[in-house]
């Protein structure tokens, strides 16, 4: 190839979400920060230019849910008194020729009937009767949080590298 250049970019992996009921552990930092658990702690910190912070936790008297993870274009939603947090929004891109959502945060889970939703490839949080869903493959979306004591959260969606060039 002639007359062009290739720039090296490094993507930082996303942060993990914190534990639920009564867990005072802090969520992980990363490309986007993980959502906090039920207790009132801050969300994980995102990396500038790559993602946003995760949502903050609530108090022990809330819905017994967790906050949403940060997405590329929005912070994860914090826990409210009746709802776990939704995952932060990602971005839409048509670089492949079709509109696809990328880098959405995973929704927070809860031990009630409520769950945090997600978009742009992020997984929906679980609730008392369902498990958290995985992020969509090849989108880099975060996995949804665990819903009950006996369930697990969803895995994050795999990333993708797209190289676009002009053919003459």
C-alpha cells in the first residue's frame, strides 16, 4: 500500500460490576466503568475517550438491585428506589454497511421483578426469575448483571476490529 498510514489504537477492557445485596466492594474501572452494587458506592471510572463511568449504588432499603455499567456515549444509570440501573448508551455506526450499535453498558440486575435494560449491544440485567443476558457478539457490549443469589451475570460481548480502506 502506498501513500497512507496506520495508527495504533488500544482499547481498554471494561470494568466489572460490584456485588449485590450488602456488598460494599467497589466496581472495576476500565474502558467503561462497572456499575455499583446495592450499597451507596460510586460506579467504576471509565477511560477518557473510550467510555463512561458506571452508575452509583443505592441503599439497603431500595429494590435490591445494582447500577448499570457505563457505555461509550453515556454514564450507566444509578439505582433508584424502585429500579436497578440501565446500561449507558453506546454508539451507532454504519462502517460495515449496516447500522449496528456498539459499546453499550450492561443493565443492572435485581432480586425483585425489575431489571436494568441495555442498548447498543449491552445485555439486559437479570431479576428474581431470569439470568442476566450476555452482550451481543462483535459489539463490545457489557453483560447484564446477576438477578438472584443463584444466578450469574451475562458475559460481555466480544469486540471486533474493522479495517476500512479505499479501493481504487
